[in-house]
C-alpha cells in the first residue's frame, strides 16, 4: 500500500537514517520515534549533508549520539518501501546496505529503482569489504585483530547491528547495472568521514 508520494515534488529519501536526521530529506528507518512528536530527540539528531557526522569519530560526543533515539519521518521496511513509483529525486543510504541480507539486496534495489524518477540518483556510502579484510590480514596483535574484526563484522549487539554482506564500488556496478542503474560518479568526500576504516561513496542514476 502506497502511503507516501505521488503528489509531492522534489523528494529526497534518506534510507536507514538511524540517529542521523537530515534536514530537507524524508528520513526512513525500520523503527524509531516520529519527528512530528519528538522534538527534543529531533533537535539532537538533526543535521545536513555537509555535517552528516556532527561529532569527531570515537569521541565522547560521537559515542553518546549513537545511544540516542532514532527519529524518522517514515517507519518502513527498506526492502519494500510504501512509496509511489517514480516519485523520488534522490536516495541516500550511509552504512546501511551491508546490514541487509544479500537475498534481500536485489529485491530492495529493484524497489528503490521503482520509486526513483527517471534519471533519479541513488547514492551509496558503505564500507569497502576488501580494505576491511586487508586490515584483518595485516593485524599484528590481538587488539588490532579485534578492532579489524569489529569493523568487518560490526558489533552484532542487535539483529540490525551486524554486517551481512560486503561490497566494493566495482561489485556494486556489477550488481546494479542489470537492474536499470547507470554508474554516475564516485566522490568519497561527498560525506565527510574521519573514521579510520576503508569506505567509499558511489552514485548511480536510474535509466529513463
């Protein structure tokens, strides 16, 4: 059932928002508090693309925000979004797709392709699994190994807090181009990261 889209123009979609609430975007996650009724939590999480991560990686402030409530505009399963076809200008997802089972990834991408407007943009920021794996191989102590494994697999504290698959930019091109996406650009600085793990940011456009 479609519950969003069809009339609005210029919608940008932030999927798997977590504790990052982007101003001017439709923020979507599987669970969380409504942005309409939780103003205090909304204020704490609200930011923009230029300051996507509001605090320096692994500082006290950074680790505190990870404990905050998720605030969202739309509560939905990202693999099947209740959004009208051809109604979204841009989809952004950061550190999310590797938390999705591979069996669900292709159906999810087909659904995202459905809701994007022709020539709409899909922007994916995610860990580089080759670089992550290399860090494991290069570990020279147990603390280094545990850190590398934690980055590779994530914390696994909850069912949503594990990496279930891995990606590289070339692998994403291989997977997405048969689904109606055309590689558009890569810019690893589009979203500023100061974390010490390998990652990349790549964009695709929906073919008309």
